[in-house]
């Protein structure tokens, strides 16, 4: 069969094959954040990969709705691949865990699917690790999630990073002071999100916005920094809704400060580009050297209720592939020891002993000659190679390779060698 | 501190952009921007300039290869890139127009069948036609779009019009305004947050220069 140019040898755009160092780095990174989430008292949850389209599109922005991969099952039901973990977890919390002691704390690690335009750090299948804290609407719950996001960035080995924290209620509060319809509000939000003062000013005139609303909206792109930002935001807040957002941010900031993590927290009232279901705080994490966010999160108090059980909730997700781009942590390549020839009893016995001593060991099942075994060990970045020499006199007596000339070892010597390698 | 990297569009807006940055203290030596060098620093060493094709400027900025960039709004919209666009810069003004032969004025384009529209802006042309209900096939071209109606490749075109001379010389007329465009300053979203003070300061200095120039016009 001629496969030249055929699709069977390619992958679709937007997915990736990971192996060797990249697969190891991903595994290590996932284990590290799972360990951290465990330390904070979060338990793992594993939602299904596909569900009904109507479930997964719950409260989704029109943009995200379009990005869902959908398909029809054999009974004609419209299904979709999960585009994030938050919606499935909200469904599980509302339908199965509604009578469990609150709050619920869950973490997840898994792949999600979105039909993204392929640009700037976006894939169509990508991995997320994150947490959801359900059943607590307090500032302390917000602060726990923000702090955990900061600790996650620290656990990744990042030094220069920051979390930009905003509150969707601030701009919404300001705009509720006007009589704009939803479409016009979305236009204003887009202009604020693009930091386009010219467009905001044009719309202010076109839509006939009240002066105090225009002043506050135009100030939002500048409301970014330390707690002094909150003072200015308070002055500009035209009503109780906007004021409440400022006060929530102040409470969260102070909780984060009590843990000594505030150096990484930037208050940013322009942080409004979020998932459609966010109702309160919203944040993105940025690391030096990466042109797009590494993590994002926020409060979603209405999402669980849309599945039938009222539960305020807050959470965040880390983009694993993006984290891999910025983290300095590198997984070690190659095994500790390759031992051959695989057909020799001495070889497999030695391999077993070395594994019990804690080494990562491969057996050379191709029965290479010593020089070939050495070359193979070098090519695969194995740290040591041992060849168990056959023959009547020193049956199974091992050579130690990769340390210069082949060296004949006694069992005792080898034992000592093995124990030194584990260090 | 690390210098800011600024992507500038090669060609028609390059000099005006360099001039603008010079007016806020980021000027380059006289011989820096000529010749074939694509990367050069300003005299103070606080900015690095990258010369890119205009259509590539939003790409450099979205990926963070450049912290800031200067590009026409037309090109930015066509690119669909996610960047901040805090400032219009007052130069490089032009209009994106639907144009065609004079007799097209009298036709109801929505009722036309088999209409072909040539453009260097296929995305914007497609969006415009869909919004207007014009059933057109978009023909992407890389230049000399005015040629397309003359040789029968397309019925209409969507292109940038500065003075209208090129259209007239090819016997074409303006049919509809799609958008006004001028140079805008764009900023990488993460850079803007990670270097907020530096970038915001630069933006306000440029805004001041632009406002002063507008008053003098």
C-alpha cells in the first residue's frame, strides 16, 4: 500500500505527540502540582472526556460554544468533548455531591479540547491541572484559590511571575449605571479588554454614556498595580455593585498578604477577559518570557445552580503545555543502568537486584556485544552499562562499561558500585 | 533593565513610526534604519527595533517576540491577533474601500450571482460581504489588486485607498467604505502586565505627542 502523502501518517493540526524528555517533563510537572494540590487538602476528581453538548456548553460564551468539538452518538444525541474541567465538575457537584459536607475541594489533571485558531500557544488538545473550591462564597475562599495559584507558579520553579487579579463585577457595576443593552455592554467590554482608549471614547459619544460612567470606564486600563489602585477604584465606583467588587478585592489581597505572597499579586481592574460563567474575582498568571498567560481562574457562583443545586464556587486552571514552556525544571533523560545480554541468567538477576536498589534499569533484550552495548547506552543517555560475560570460568561475571575500559567486577564490588549509583 | 522590543512595519509607515519614537527619546542613529539591518537599537539602548512586514507585526507582538508594535488598524483587524491596542497614532490614515468599475454602482450586489471580490484583506472582505449579504467569492491576492477587475479576474475589489489616484487611473470608483484606518500602537498582553510601569509610561508619552500633533493639524 502506498502511504506517501496519506493522512494516516500525519496528525490533525493542533494536537501533539509527546515522548522522551517532553513526556517525562509533562509527567513530572503534573505530579508536582498534584502533590501541591494534595497538600492543600484537595482530592482528585476525574470527569468523563465527553458528555452531552448541552451540559458542556452550559453558560459558555458564544466563542467557546463554537470551539466545542461536537459529534452525534448512535442514538442521535449531540455529544461534545470537554473544553474545560470546570463545567463537568460543576455538573458533578450539583447532581451527585449536593448533600456532601461543604465546601468541596477537588483537583484535576487532564486533557481538554477546543477548536482554536492555531496561534500563540494554543493547541486543540491541551492539558490542564487545576482546582475547584465549591460551596464557599467567601473572600477567604477566593484568597485560597489565588494563593494556591501563586504557590503553583512557585512549585513550577518560576521566579519572575505575577497574578493579575480583577473582578468582573467592577465593570459590570459601572455599566449597570448606564442603560446599555447587552450587545452594547459587550462592545464596551471588548474595547476595555483591548485597552483601546480611542474606541472607548468613540463609543462613549456614540452610545451617549453618562459622564461618570465614561470617566470610570476610561480609567480602568490604568487601574493596575498595588493597593493604591483600590483607592482610585473606590473613588470612581458609581454604585454599590462596583464598590462591593473593590471591597472583595481588598479582602482577598489582605488574605494573600498575610501569607507573604503579595509580591506576586497585581491588582488589575482591566482583567476582564474570562470564561463566560465568571461572576466575581477573575485572574490570569503571567511569567517572564511568555507572551500569554500560564494560568487563569475566577469565581463562578451561578454555574453549579444551572445544574440544579445552588453552590458558589471558585477555581483556577494551569495550562500544562504553557507551563512546560516557561518552567526551568527538566526531567532527567535516560535510565540509570542498561544491563546485557538479556538472554543471560546473570543479567536478569543483576537487573532485578539493581531495581530493588532503586535504579531505573533496562535489560538489553537484543543481546548486543559489549562495544555495541556501550554505544547504545551512550546514544540513549543511560548513565551506566553492565555486560555479564559468559564463559565457564567466570560465568556471569559482569563488565562495567561506560567508565572507560571494560572492568571485570566481583559480585561484592558490583554491589558497592550499585549502592554508590543510587546516590 | 532589559530593552523593550518594538516591531515596526517596513515600508510606508516605517519613517513616521521611527519619528514618533524619536520624539519620546527613543531615536536611532542616522544610519541605523537604512540598508538591510532588520534589528537595531535606539541611541539610549532602552529600545530594540525589529523591522517586519506590516502583516507580520501583530504576529511578533502576539507571541511576545516584540513587546510593542506599530501597525495599521486594517492589517491588525485582518490578522485577528489578540493584542492590546491602547493608542491610535494619527498617521498612516487611509480607508478600506469596496471598489469596482463605475457601472457596479447601479447594481444590487446582493442579487448578483457569481460575484468575485479580489483583496489583500481576504478576511475583512469576507466578513464585509457576509455582513452585507453579498454572495461573493473572495480571491486573495498579494498586490496590484486594481489589476483584477481590468483583466476579468474579479468584479470588485476591497483595498486600501489613500488618495484614490490609483483607483482612478485604473478606471475604478469607490463603492462603499468598510473601515477607516490609521497606525495604532499595539502591545503584547503579557508584556503590558509584566512591565506595566515602563510600558504605560511610554504609552502616555506617545499619547501626549500624538495629542499635541493633532492640535497643530
